[in-house]
């Protein structure tokens, strides 16, 4: 009975499945029939206007992001001023206790807030850490609060507190806590006189920020620290005599340059430790800001006290960036970072030249610098370095005044330099195909060679035959373009020829004496015919 019942159930199941399949086939046939009604989808809901959400997002971003950070900055600065100007009226234990009690209370309040709003609470908590750092800093440096006389002990306490800030922020994995604490710690030191102790403390904070660059690859915290460190040095630079009161000028300069070199080295080491894990944009921002800080502040300091050594200082900076390029290549950093170091080395070298040379020697030095940079770009395949080399050549051309002695030799050298850099090979530019890269550099170099040649020939001609000099320059450019088979030189020659014809018709016809007018027109006609004949022969050969 059991087997018969199971067979009956199986037959019923098969019958139901057959009925279901038949119903599905009937429904599918109706849907596929011509003219069958299709289900109508509901019309899409009208999209809300784009401007309104954008306005609300901007308002929310300002209200939540910027106001909270500006608020904690203002609060910490206000409490720092309170400690500076009012805590001197308290006893020693009261000064220490009140300062740390305020910072602990603010930190605890931030932790409590973070349970309800994590981001806002961490901002307040970071402010508490920054305030505790300032209290530790004030225990030795602020006269009204000073309870520690030993500078070594004060530095040890500050270093320990920086380690504590880094450890807490790292364990919380909070860039907000790290940024607020270190940023405010760096800037509260500028509320009073800047001394060597201040710069040592900012160096400790910068080292803490660079830990996050190397370990966590955070960018905002170390980048703001870089700006703050050099800003502190700027504030000291305009308040002369405070960092090393009573010290000789040589010792003061050595101390200042020592700190600048330490900043530069710290940020370079942090950047080049693991460069492939950082975006190229962030790497370039660090490199450029670090160069600006070191070069501008160092040059200012040296020019104030030891101007004869300015050339040596800038030369050392250029060599340092060359070493940075070599390290970037060894570390297999993004190729753009190596190009940036090389370009900054060339720019620094060009900036150093006026400190050593002037007049003819300066133009010659710039010409050699641009030529070497342009030719070296081929070996390292750096379009940035090649562009910098061409730019330096244009600076040399602009500095080559009409009355400069030896100007003809300099202009001839510039013509050769532009041509050599242009013929020095093609380098690739990311995002641009090779033909466009070649066209860009060739066009710029052709313009430079044309301007140099026009100035060279024009300087050799009498005042009444300047137009004829332009015609000769155009003729030579045509010859150069045909010789190297580069159309951009010929296009530059056509432009110069057009300017010469315009000057001839508008100016020279009415002013030139008959003899000069005859000579100009005859030579112009001969040269135009020669150039036209050359074009005709080339066209026939191609045909």
C-alpha cells in the first residue's frame, strides 16, 4: 500500500507540473503575438533640480567641517593666551594643575561627544591633546608659567608628549585627531617669541607628523606640518635676534641654516622612504613646498648676513635636489617625482647664477645651464627638465641687452643652443602622443632660435638696414629648416619674412635713402626667389 500511495503522489505531481508548463506556454504565446499589449512602465519621477542639493551640501560642509575646525582652533588659541597672560598669578602647582586639568577636561568632553558624533568628538579630543602639548611647552618657555628651568628636561617631556599624541592617533586610526593635535601644537608656539627651543619643538612635531606619512600614508597632516614648520621659521626670520640672543651673526646664521637643512632632510626622507605608495600629486606638492621653504628662507638668511656665500648655498641646494632625483630613481618612485627633483635642481642652479656673475658672464652662464639641462633631459627622458632648459635659454635671450659687450657672440651661442636642445632627441610627455610632444618642443625652440637670429643679424646691420637684416635672418632660418628637414624653422622664417615685408612697406619705403632702398629691394627679391625655387624643387622631388 505504501508503494502504491507513493506512486499515486508522484503521478499527481507530474500532472501538476505538466499543467503549469502548459499555462506558461499559453501565456508566452500571447505575449509574442503581434499587437499584443506591452506592460506600460510608470513614467520616471522628475529629477529634482541640481542646484538645490548642491547648495545644501555646500552649506552642510561649511557648517560641519570648517566651522568645527575653526572653532577648536579659536578655542585653543584663546585658552593658550589665558595661560600665557593670567596663569602667572597662580602658584606653581596651580599653574601646572590648572593647565592639565583644562586639557584633560576638554579631551574627556571630546570622547563623550564622540559616542554621539564621532567626527565632532574627535575634533574636540584632538584640541585637548593640543592644549596639553602647549601646557607642556609653556612649563619651560612661557615666563609667566615657567616651572622647569632645564631645557633638556623640557625637550624630553615634549618628545614624550609627541610620542603619546602619535600613539593615540595611530591606535584610533584617526587622521582628524592627529591633524588637530599636531596642527595646533605647531601654531601655538608662534604666540610668543620664537627661539631655538621653539624650533626644536616644532621639529619634534614635524617628525611625529611624518610618522603618519611613512606608516599610514596620510597626506593632509604632514603637508600642513610642512607649511607650519616653515611658517614658524618665517615668523622668527622677521623677529631678528630672538632665536639666539647675543650670539654672533655667524653662529646665528649657522643655527638657522642647520634647522632649515633638518626640515628639508626630514621631509625628503619621509617622502622617499616608500614613494610608490603615495599619489604623484601629493609627492609633487611635498617636493615643491619643501624646495620653496628651503630655497627662499635660506637665500634670505644668507643674503642678509653672508651675501658672498649665496652662490655656494644655492649650489648646495641644487646638488641636494639632484641627489633626491637619484634616490627617487633607486626607490622606483613615480617618474614624475624624479623629473620634479631634476627640474628644481636646474631652476636652483639658474637662480644661483646672478649671485656670482653679471653682464656677459651671466648671460653665458644661463645659456650653458639651459643647454646642459636640455641635453641632459634626453638621457633621463625628462620632458620637464627639457622644458626648464628651454625656459632658461629664453631668460638668457631676454637678458641679452642690445648694448651688452660681446652680444653678438652670446646671440650666436643662443641660436646654437636652441637648435641643439631641439635636436637633442624626443622625450615623452604623459598623456600626450609622441608627435604632439615633438611638435610642441620643436615649435618653442624654433621661436627661440628665430628670435636669437633676428637679434644677431639686426645688431650687425646699420640702423637704416634693419629690415634687410630681418630678411637675411629669415633666409638663414629657411636654410636651417631645409638642412635639418624641420618645417617649424621654415614657418618661423615665414613669420620673420612677413614682419620684414610689413616694415618695408609701412616704414622703410618712405624713410630709406635711394641707395638703401635699391639694395633692400634687390636683395629681398633675390632671397625670395631662391627660397621659392627651393620649395619648387622639393615639391617636384616629392612628386
